[in-house]
C-alpha cells in the first residue's frame, strides 16, 4: 500500500510508545500532585464575589482602570468590557461576610473617580460561594457526561479497545491541562472549563481520524503485525494532523498575544491543549489499544469472514 507522506517511508511511532507512556505517566502524576498539594486558583465564577458594572462617558482604558484599582487595594480585580467600550464589569473576590456589596461598590467608584470624574455605577450584585460550588459540580458532571458519551460512541463506531484508548487520551489531556493551571497558579474559571471541553473535542477529532485509518488498514493491508499497521496509519494521517494543528495554533497565538486579558486564560488552555491533544492522539490512544491487545481480527466484520468461508467451500 502506498504511503501518502514522507516519500513512502513509514515512521516508527510505536517504537517510542514505552518512552511516551512513561513521559505521560510522569506528567499525570505531577499534575495530580500539584492539584492536591497546591490546588487550583479558582476564579469568581467558582468562589463567588462582588460584580460591579461601571459606566464611563468615553471609551474606558482597561489598563488604567486595573492600575487605579490595584493602587487602591483591589489588585485581584477582574476588569473587562461589558456590552460597549464605555461600560466595564469589575469582579472582586469575597472580602469577608461582614463587608457588604454596596460598600465594596462605593469603594470601587471612589477609586475610579480618581481617574475619571464621569464614572457612574450602573449596578452591583453579590454572588455567594454556594453558587460557585454548584457551578463546580455542574462543570464536572458536564465533563464526565461528555467522556461517557464518547466512550459509548467510539465503542460502537470502532471497537471497545479503541474506545478505552480514546477516553484514556482525553483524560490524559484534561488532567495535564488542569495540572498546568495548578502549577502556574493561573485563574481557573468557567471560560477555562469551556476551553478544556473544546480541547476534548479537538483531541477526539484527531483520535477518530487515526482510528478510522487504522481500521481501514487492518482490513485492506495483508499484514498481521498490529504495530506495523498502526505505524503506517499514523504516517498516512501525519500530514492532516500537522496541517490542522499548525493552523489552529496560529489562530490561538494571535488570540494569546492580541486577544487581551479577558481571553488570555482561554487561549492559554487551548494552545497547550492542542499540543498535548496532538501528542495523545498519536501515542496515548494507540498505545493503550496495543496494550489491551487489539488485533486485526477485532476490526474485521464477522459477515466478511463468513462470506469468505462460504466461497472457500465451493467446488
């Protein structure tokens, strides 16, 4: 069978599978250690806090706003545009149960009036920590539901060993991405959770393409060596994998550099997720399937075998 890339040469990806699995295990253990010891820097979406909507008479300078708030004791404030360039939303972590939201709002307005006298407070609201706990639970359930649905789909679409490999690769990507945020102390909020779900979709798409080519080659190529067929399949899909990854990374780099602080964490999670997702689709999913003993017979329909047997029995 003709190889579609690299001048007909098959890259021996699986010769490094033990090294790759050891590397992945090390990353996962490090991620778990950081999550349990250091924890995650949860954002206001999960911890609760005070949200203050502020209006300006002219387009707001977010950098100046953040600087003024930091000088007045609100260094942890999250500032973003809200609806228009003249409206901003300031979100603050809880200041203690004895501090009322109205008091915090007045302090924010007083601080901002130092930079612009035209500042007016449009609304103020307090989000309790119980709401954040509910969001954590719902976000975790959403991720778990997605992984279970993927496991069922891939098991029916291909074979249960590939399903376990696909879900293993997705768990690998999620754990290491969350671990990165824990190690670096980056804020983890609903935007980051959405980015992780997007990483799951990206990684799954790559894994499905590879699995489909492996199944096709198992049926067409007269080779009984499982590892050789998987290497051949990965080589044939390499061009597609690289083009998809590179174009996605270019867009994410633009968002990371010029997207502003509001989507900085989102771009960070996706940028790292694309790297780790591409790696896992090549090594983790296929390596798990090999470890579980997938073979050519597992992916050849029984109907084809029966028809072949009937033809051989003819005189």
